C-alpha cells in the first residue's frame, strides 16, 4: 500500500511533516510553503501504484533469473543458444506490461 508519506516525498522530499495514522487528516504539516491538497496526494498515490504495478515484472524477473555465475557457466558449457533458452523461461513467465 502506498502511503501519504510516500506520496509527499515523491512530490517534494523537502516538505516538513509528520504523520499520525494513514489519513490525510493525520498529516501534521510543519512547513510554511503551500502544502499539497488531499486531491493532489490521492492522485500521486494512484500514480505511484500504477508505476509499482507496471514494474512488477522487473522485480519478479530480478529474483528469478539465474545468478550471473550460473548464466556464464551455462554459456561456457552449453553455448549462447542454451543460455537464451534458460533466460526465455523467466521472460515468458514475467512478460513486460
């Protein structure tokens, strides 16, 4: 779950604030600048969630690929075509968007 803190920091990490709970009303602003409205922060939370979902395949791939050492060993012993087949299994399991 994306929090208001994450949304605030995404918009401007220099804002001074503290949060009590998970609601907009729980944000205690200690900043004299114009603060983001609830609408702006809610929109940023939606954007961050969409970005997170869009990058899920990359996170999954990163944990599923064989280690570099294992990949190099595959190339050395079985050639590039075999290595491509090994990598394709993960790419097919977690396709881009």
